[in-house]
């Protein structure tokens, strides 16, 4: 195993923490006993040091333990801290605690209290349709009853009823797994195709309808999966109106069963974000705004501040993406200046790094579309100056935008610096990157003859056409269309 493995893991873990989680961790660490060498490591990681830099710094300090050993301990402390933090809001975690509590009570001879704890936990698990937890609770209850020779069970009918409930849960689990299988296969099959014919998905549709016909009790989870499957199916065969109709029905299902929405509503927000992404991919921008508003309306005083800020930030990001892709540069420009930038200034200490970088990238693209190149560069540099892993797509796009900025500012040296960085840090260059590099050579060429420049120009146009037709590098060109930008530049040559 790589000696850096645990240190690399803990660096990723620390960088994933929000500002509020880091503050909570520092408070949590204060009450821990023993050596606090792990806090020195935490500080070094927070300062943006890499694995090698951490090792070099530790060599210069009088710290007896090896960095990898301290990293292992820091990793465990952070996980314990996050578990402690999650226990305050996570219903599933609280149910697991109830099961553990019941076991402790039983061991101490408080049998009636243990069964009472399990009964309450079972009611909550069934309310939220946590099938696996419901099964675990009933199994534990039967195991404890068996230990006491069933003195807690009044009659045979009650015992049979416990087993009947468990068998129903097992059946429900099996049906849910099959439902997820059909939905995931549908997603996988349609990932690499723009539109599919209904006949190509007929087996999945018939399988899903047969599964629904077998459900005697229409649970909320079953209805959600059915609605999601139908929406995805209609979306991928080009029936966008029906798809949007089913997506809206899915939102209604969540809102009509608010008791199942957790605090904070993480799964509900994930469902809305998934819908927005699907609509953006299919260019259904007008419909996307309805769901962006729904996402923003999730904010509530009852939820943690971090969840509220993150939700608003993601809604802002999707709003920018929709306006960028629909070509409404005026609206998105005003939105960035008046809403997004003030929001980032006030909440950058709360937003997770990943979410903040996505917002910064959108701002940079907006400034690029408005030909405010220096402002665009300022926000790409905000991204590149962070300590995130360099192979992230956001970082890659930021580098390419910087190449574009260098061309627009006629700074050949800056362009070459960015190109050299990409070539050094990415083992394989994408087709769009190679095309942009070729255009840089063409744009700044001063010694080549007109004939050579024309040949290079023709080669660039041909390559751009192949990329467009082949629909490659869709993620890289998703926000800022580098191929289209090259076309426009060449048309002005």
C-alpha cells in the first residue's frame, strides 16, 4: 500500500469540510484527551499543503510520531466528530442509536424498557419506510423474545404477526431493489444516446409496469420510483411535456408526504437537483426554472444554516447555467453583479469548497461571454488558487478559459504557461484542448507563410467540425463552448 494513502485520504476529508464543520471539529478536539499533534496536521492541510509538503514540514519539526500515524488518528477523530454532528439531524442515525440503546437496556435487565424502545423505533422506521432498519428492529425484537422464552409475547397470534410483518418487509425490499434495477438500467442505457425509440426501452417499461401491478400496497417510495422511472423514460424518447408532467408529480408526492422529508431535506433536495440536471441536458430551460424555484424555496429557519446557504448557492448556480445555455447574457450578467457576487462575499466561509468553485466557474463564464476578460480571469484564478485536486473538471475548464483570456488579451506568454500546465498535469489531452492549442499556434504565428497559416486554419476548422459532429468533450464545452468560440474567431480572421 502507498505510504501516502492515509494522508491523501485525510487531506480529501479535511478539504471536504464546511467552515461550520471545521469550527465544530476544533471545539470537539478541545475535549479530547492526549496528544494534540493531529491538530498541527489539520492546520497544515487547511493551509493548502500537499502530501509531500506535509512530510517535508514534519521533518523540520520535533514531532516524534510519523505523519502517516498522525493522519490515521486525525482521520478517526474527524469521522467521530462528523458522526456526533450528524446524530443531531439524521433520522436513520437516531434509529440506529435506539437499537443500540435497546440492546444496552436488555443487557442491564431492563427488558420492558428495551422492548418499548424497539417498538418506538419500529414505528418511526415504518413511518419513514426504512425497510432495512425495520427488518433489523423486528429481528432483534424476536431474538430478545427468544432469549426470554417469549414471556413478553401475549399469544401465538402476536408472534405470527411479527413474522408476517418481517416477511412483508422482505418482499417490499425485494420489489424496491428490482425497481431501482430497472431505473438504473434505463439511466445507463440512455446515457450515451440523445434520443431513443420506445422499442429500445420496451423491455424495461413492461418490466416496470408488471412490477407496479404486483404492489398491493402503494407505498410512497414505490410511487416515487414509478414516477421517476416514467419521467426519465419519456424524457429520453423525446416526450418532454409528459416528462415534465411526471417530474412535477414527483414534487407533489414529496410535498404531500412532508412527514417523510427529513430535517434537513437532503433527499428531497437531491431529487430536485437531479430533475434540474436532466432538464438542462435536454435543453428544457423554461421548465428548469420551475424546479430551481422549488429548490430555493426549501430554505427554512427550521433547517441548519449550512444547508440553507448551500441550497441557495446551488439554486444560483443552476439559474446561471440555464441563462448561459439559453443565451440570455443580459439577465445572467445582472444576476451575477447584483445577487451572486454579494452572496459569495457574505457566505464563502459557510459554502463548501466544491459548491463555491462551481459558482466561481459560472461567474467566470458569464464575464467571458460579456467580453470582460480580466474579470473572468480573476474568478478562474480564485478557483486555481485553492488546494483542490487538480484533475477536477472545474479546474480543467478554468485553465482553458485562461487560455482564451490570454488570446483575447494578446498575451502569448500567458497562454503558453497555461498550455504547459495542462500538458504536464493531465496525461491525456482532450480533443477540445488540442484544438485550442492549435488555434493558439495559429493566432500567434508571425513567421509562417500565408500558405502554411491557411493549411493550419483548414485543419482547425476540420477538427472543430469533427468534434461537433462526434459530440465529444460535452462536459468541457457544456458551459463555455470553446469550439464555437474558435469558429467565431476564425470567421473574423
